[in-house]
């Protein structure tokens, strides 16, 4: 079986430390040996490859940057390279590890009590427990600050009411990190599977991220103990801090999907013969597409590396992460489209990974902050002006009222 060669046009490797290369190569081998052989089938069957969870845990990939509880305490570049390799396998697989590590283990580790950490970090690291992260609601995606889910204190308990939508691993999860409005603003809570009043169901009909489970969560007078709150959460900002971790990983992950598309197209173009017995790689228009891909992947690699070095130094700002997520996922999206073109009709079948990456990237382009929301975050950073919430004119208000009455 041929090994994935990676993409390294500008001697990127020479900037990595030995332990970073080791982490990347270990996961590269895992993806070649265990993910590639099953992933198309999972995509066809819309099935999360749960059989991989023990091996992912054995490799120390859940919570890999934590350096307690026997976890590896890897640096951020090694972590990023792991995300790159996983997403080269499938965006859904990277999502599984991202959610578990960045959106469940991170908030418990950063904002949880000692008891919460002791109970959940080892179980999540070993894959015995699976977690999910409930921020998005049916009416509040890009604007989570408007969320309607509430948590009201009642004696020794919190009472949750509301719903969450588009939640990765929702029905698989033993523990849900749920964000809700309280009298003191948005706070995070841990809700165990099976708690009365807490339901979950899968969302069907996805053309994207089919090897990943996406769910709705419902809370109807769901009572959880007073100590189920993540005590160090003080507002929406804590949820956004979790997103920073995940978005950082996605900036690397997008490159993995882009690299797989590029490599597949490069190999195909050297083998596909048309016209005078020549491979299509001899045509200038094909080369131009390959050159675009390798150029943008290379620029994306250096962006991701600089982000990782800044993160290790404690200097990475959330607007930097927005630039990396926005750019590298866009690069992946464009590479998938170009690779699909180069493959001709073969670009639309799952004998090749390109169409699967192309469909997956549509989710990645939207989740963890859409491409345009990240544009606005960067815009706010450079101008000092937040342009998320357009000023409402009387006319706009009237249109909203008419639309609401009609629905
Ligand atoms: P805003 O008033 O701007 O901010 C509230 C407070 O938070 C601070 N802040 C941040 N802090 C840390 N990290 C960040 N990235 C931060 N962004 C803002 C801010 O300074 C403020 O602090 P303070 O002290 O003044 O209170 O909040 P806003 O309500 O106007 O919203 C801003 C906006 C639009 C940027 C934010 O809401 C946003 O990022 N929207 C996108 C939503 C999103 O990304 N959802 C993702 C859901 S999870 C998911 O998709 C998982 S997919 C599966 C996978 O990861 O694989
Ligand atoms: P909307 O916010 O309705 O946006 C629709 C369009 O309007 C977009 O193009 C957007 O860019 C644009 N738009 C919105 N506001 C503005 C503005 N101010 N200016 C200009 N344009 C604007 N969420 C979780 O909490 N946990 C998860 O585990 C999770 N997993 C997911 C898995 C998948 C497969 C998907 C697809 C989503 C997942 N999400 C999850 C939800 C995801 O984070 C949201 O879909 C995302 O934040 C966008 O919200 P929305 O879909 O409601 O789009």
C-alpha cells in the first residue's frame, strides 16, 4: 500500500522539531493503515467509525496538549500536525478528535472543578467516554450570544430548558458541555447522558461530513445538580475560548484535506492519457491548477506554523486564529474544486477521496464560525469597528415583522 507523501515544496520540514515530525508521521501511518481502508464505506453508510476510538486513545490523541493525567502534553505545532493528518483522512474524523479534545476536555480542564476534571479527563482521554459541545441553537448560529437556552437555579439544582442544533456526536455522547443563559450571563454546564428531561436525536440527510454524527439536543425542565456548572465560566467569552482551540486545529486540518486533493490530482494528471498519448499533466492549464494548489498549501503551512509558535509562546490572538481558519479552509475548498476538475468524471465518484473532501469542506467552511464571520472578526481587529450587527432601519424592522407574521 502506498504511503501518503505529504506536501513540502519549500522545505517546511526543516522548521519542525523531531517530536513534531514524530507526532505527524505516527498519525500519518495510522491514517494510511486504519482510516483510508474504511472511510469511503463510512461515508457511504453515514457512519461514525467508532471502531477507531481505542486506537486514537492509545496514540494519545484525545487531549494531546494536556500534560496532566498521564497525557502527552504536546506542543501546539505537534497538535496541529496531528489535526492535519486526521483531516487528510476525513474531516469527520478530525472533527471527532477536535470536539473531544478542544470542545469537551479543554473546557472541563480550564473551567471545571477538581472533581469534574478527575471524573471526566481520564475517561475522555481513554475514549471510554465521548463528549459533545452544545452552543449552536436553531435560531442562533453565528450569533450564539442570543441563545435562548436557560439555566435557572432552583434550590440545590439547575433547571435547563431549550434546544441545541447541529451538535457533533450529540447522540453518541456520555457527557454534554452545554452553554445556557443564567441570571449571571452565559455559563457552561455538564449534562450526563440519560438525565431526565435531556433528549438527543440525529439529524439526517447530510451530504457533508457523513462519517460524523450530527444531532439535536433538547432540554425540558432538565434538572442537574448545583455542582454541574463549570465554575470558572463567567460569560460567552469562555465558550469562545473553546472555539479558539478548535479553530486553531481546523486551520491545520484544512491543509490536510487540501494536501490529499492536491496529491490525488497530481498523481492522476501524470497517469491520465488523452490526445497524443500524453498525460494530461503536460498541458499548461492543468499545471496552472496544480501550481495554484501547491502555492496556496505552502502559504497555508507557514501561516499555521507561525500560529502554532505564537500559541506556544502565549501570544496567539483570536483574530490570528480567524485568519488561519478562514484562509486555510478556503484553500482546501478551492483545492477540492480544482482537483475534482482535473479528475474529470472520476472526480465525482468515491473511488477517489476528492469529492468526499469537497463535500466535507462545505461543513468546515461553515462551522466554528463561517468564512464571512471570520472575515468580520479580522475586519473588527484592523478597523476597531464591529460590523456583525447591522444598524436596523425602520424598513428592515418592518420586513422582519412581516416575515415573522408570515411564518
Ligand atoms: P463579543 O461581544 O464580541 O464578545 C463577547 C466577549 O468575548 C470576547 N471574545 C473572545 N474571547 C475569546 N476568544 C474569542 N474568539 C473571542 N471573541 C470575542 C470579547 O472580547 C468579549 O469579552 P468581554 O470581556 O468584553 O465580555 O460577542 P458577540 O456576541 O458580538 O459575538 C462575536 C462573534 C460573532 C465573533 C462570535 O459570537 C462568534 O465567533 N460567532 C461564531 C459562532 C461559532 O463559531 N460557533 C461555533 C459552534 S461550535 C462548532 O461549530 C463545532 S463544529 C465541530 C468541530 O469543531 O469539529
Ligand atoms: P447562520 O448564522 O444562520 O448564517 C447563515 C449565513 O449568514 C452564513 O453565510 C453567514 O456567514 C451569514 N451571516 C450570519 N451573520 C452575518 C453577519 N453579521 N454578516 C454577514 N453575514 C452573516 N455547533 C455546536 O455548537 N457544536 C457542534 O458540535 C457543532 N457541530 C457542527 C457540525 C456540522 C456538520 C455543522 C454543519 C455545524 C455544526 N455546528 C456545531 C454549528 C455551526 O457552528 C453553525 O452552523 C455555524 O456557527 C453557523 O451558524 P448557522 O448555520 O446558524 O448559520
